[in-house]
């Protein structure tokens, strides 16, 4: 019940945002032939999941089960593109960034935020809200990256027929993954959320720790 009430409150908050909030910096739905190769992420086999995610799934096993219906990519209409930005802006506005150490006295804890959280908490909440709004879980993948400071960071990847797009607590604009300043390290498997897939070519291993940056 508590989780449902929290999700409903955020959906009401999102719906109350002014219309112009979804019209600025909208996602381009055009893909040129030159950029097509960079539209979709490339994967390089299975890898270890983040420790924080493993602990999250131990506490919330029902949320880490494979979906009964598999949708590889969702059709990205203008309405869905606007919905991605609306959710990204709403959660970024509602949650204040703070480290797990400052909030919980722990190096790493993945959970749904209420008023404060770090980057993976933003990701979990955005993912849950979009799923509640009808998005398939298999098209919304938690993704670990190295940020512009070469620090661990987490973002939400929306897999669409127009490419892979990133919802990030550092910026309100929803960007194509290749337009971010990040090195993409690993993400959930679309078919089984308990399995994680490397986004790094083998010669770029080892991978960084999962602890995430909170700066926006």
C-alpha cells in the first residue's frame, strides 16, 4: 500500500506540471543514416550486477522477476517522448540529491526515494512511474555509466524504435545515449532483469564500482 500511494502521488505531481514543461528540448524523432549506427547500444555478453542492485532484489524479489510479456523496444511517438521528459523533470524536481553515506550511513543502498536519494534511486523511481503509466518493464533498463569525471553513475535507458534514450538526474533533457558525455558500462538484460550485460568491449575491462554521483 505504501508503494502504491507513493507512486500515485508522483503521478498526480507529474500531471500537475504545466504543459510547456514537456515542450522544451523535446526528443528528436528523426534519425539520419549517418547517425544510425550510434542509435542503439551494443552489448558484449553477461557481466556481474551491481552489489546495490543485488541487495535491492533480495529485499524486493517480486520487482526483479522477468516480465511475462517481452517487448524489445517501444514505439516512440511524440506523446511518449513528451512523457519521458515529463517524468524525468518531475522526479528530478521532487527528489533532492544526497549520497547514501549521508542519508543512510552506508556506502551503497538502492531504494525508492521519498524526498532525497542518489542517482540509482532516481532511476528506480522513474522506472516505476513509467511502468505504472503503461510502459513495458523490458524497455526500461537500469544502466551504469562512467560520468564526465570518470565516476560511477546510474541512469535509466528507454529502449525505443528510434534508439536508446537516457533519463538522468543530472539534466532534465532526455538525450540519445550517444549524445551524453558518459562511458556506458553495463545494464540490465531486457529479457531477465537479474542478468546484467556489459556495454564495454572486452579490452576496456575492468569495470568501475557502482557507487553513483549525485550532481545535477
